[in-house]
């Protein structure tokens, strides 16, 4: 089976994420998305936007906010590599993403990403702004591609 990259709208990518992601819904906003197909159907999507952390939002850094596949082998690494090529072509100098500490990051390593280290985690809920946690709150790991 040959995997092929394809353009995909944010609306289509969000729908795919809502159907297939293990622990997240589609992100609230993004700049663009990329799809990958197996010749018959979409088997994965990746969504790129501004960094969530205000400390990383320097106009030169973008963030992969979701990478989601239906389990097709090699689809995640193909998407991560394509995301870097696309953001680099747009002039970005750095692309970051986060994984749960319990995830091995195999696809990121295969696509040439570097593990930077631990990067927070925990609940978004605060005394002055209580929230209900719908997503995993464990330790996160920060990954990057840089020029």
C-alpha cells in the first residue's frame, strides 16, 4: 500500500479527528491541515496552528495541535514529516508538538523530530477559573523540528 498526501479542509480534518482521535476532540482553531490517504480513503490528518503557549508564540514557531490516524502504519510519520516541510516552506523556523509521557514518540523520531524534554501537564482548572478536565492531565513531552 502506498500512502499519498492530500489537501484537506480544516472542517474535514476536524470531522476525522472527532471520529478517530483516542483522547481529544478537534482543536478550536488552526492555520492549515494536511491529509494522507491509502488510495481509497483518508487514513490520517495533521493540524497545524499557532503555539498554545504564549512563550512560544514568536511568529517563527508553529505547533502541531493534532495528529490523528485510523491506525494505518507509517501514516503518522508521513504526516509529521509533511507538516515540517509545509511550515518550513511558509517561512517558519520551528515546529513543535506535545505527546503524553506514556506515548513513545516513534512516529516523531521516524520523521526526524527531536525530544526536548518534559513540558508541563496537569489540569487547566484554577480556583479563580474552575474547569472540568475532559482530557488526560498527565505529564507532557515537548518535541521540535528546527532550522
